[in-house]
């Protein structure tokens, strides 16, 4: 008797972007999962037609599958407000994007799926529609009332962010002892739970150039970061730093840590994306379910032109299966 396939829930993201195409392409891989898209069925059919790919599309009835043929995809239906035009944003579909995310979050919290894998959204068009939105991570955290952390992972590097979508001018005030204790706690527990590291080693970057250079280039390291790390080391955490960001990623240092905590979005993500753009995965630590995402945007310039690369979504789906299997084994 064959075992049931793990059920992965997918949200394609912005309907005018490459997300719907990527979901159709993922359905044509041999990924050993029951793939369910929380999306508009006709949107997916139109994406498949533009790709000239067959699509066996059925509503999700909740029954377990033991096998999935290439091109087979189930749907948790949400209706678009307006038919999409690839490459052209439409504020009328902003509420649709958020509805797919809230429905997907609720379904995963109800344990109907082993993990959520999200495609790229466009924050600008959602805000232009008059809806306050800062990102997937923040919405899913609020929906689950969870303390979360964004972790980006490539084949050889994991990077977490102390602050995410903040203007650079607002970052220094956000680096507080309370925030550092919170995010390092979420990162520590997430590396243990989801990556099987019993005693994770975390490299913490400084905020300022050269990690402040003993206060000559800023005092955040001396006044906030170093005392907080020392206190957490006393609690048993293995923490390196604060390290200068310009040298923390050299090969000789990477062997000494399992993940990096960066102080702000663009401090470390350019490094990860430069070496793992097609295979990087965005992971939300701290949610009651596994959530992974692509590590790229909506790519409006190539949407509808059959040029989107599947690498990041496929990596995100594979990572979701790995993390959910590890959680299942631990329970």
C-alpha cells in the first residue's frame, strides 16, 4: 500500500506576475507531493495556455493522494476580481492576493496541509489599492499571532534579518536589546526545530562599518549589541560577533557558523542572492506551520513570455517538504 503524498499548499502571488506560470511549471515536475494552489482556477488555466502546457485542474476535496501525474494540480478556489494582463498591475486584484494568503494561512493552521509555499507578491500595487501591507511575513505572523523571523537560505548560506522592510534611516532605532533577544531566540529555536541543529552557531553582524570600530564609527555595537550577545552567551547560546559585514561572509569564516543574523535587509541579502539567486528560499521561522517562499519578485517584465525560471519555487517546495518531514519526525 502506497503512503499518502504530503499536501503542499501554493499561493501564486501577484496574478500579473510570473507566479501563476511558476505554479503551472511546478505541477509538471516529478515533485513527490500533492500540489494544491490557493488561486483562481481560470488564472491557472490561462497561464498554462500561455506556456502551451496541459493542466489537469481539479478542486481540492481534501482526500489523500498516493500519486500525482505531471501536470496535475488541485485548487482551493479564490476568484479574481479582474482578468489579469501579464506584466500590468491592477489594483482591483489586490484584495484577491490578500484573500489567497489569509485563506492559505487559515488552512495551514488547521493542519490541512503540511506546508505553505508562496509565490511573489507586489507590495506597491496592494498599497496603491489603499490596503496597508508590508509583506508576506508580517501578514502571516499577524494571522497566526506568532513571533516570527525571516530566514533566507541557499545551498551554503543561511541569513536571518533583525529588521525587514524598514527604511534604512529607521534601522538604528529599531536595534534594541529587546529586539535582538527576541529574534535570536526565534532563530535559535528555528535552527533546532527545522534544521536539526542541537547547538546552532550564529554569527551576528554589527550595524556600523567595521562593527563600529570600537565606537569611532557608531556606538550601537558597544552600547546595545555586545552587551546583549554577552547576556545570551550566558544563557548558553553560541554566538559569534558582532562581526563586520564586509568580512563575515569570507569562506574561512563560514565554517564556524550555521547562520548569520544581519541587522537590516540589504546588509546580507545581496550576498545570498549573488550566489544563490536561482535556488534561494525565504523561510518564516516561528509560525505554527512550515512556510517557504521564492526569493525573487514578480518579474513583470517577463510575465507571460514563457521565460520565468522555476529554480527558486522548486527549491522552496523541496525545502518545505524537508522541513515539514523533520517536524513530523520530531513529534
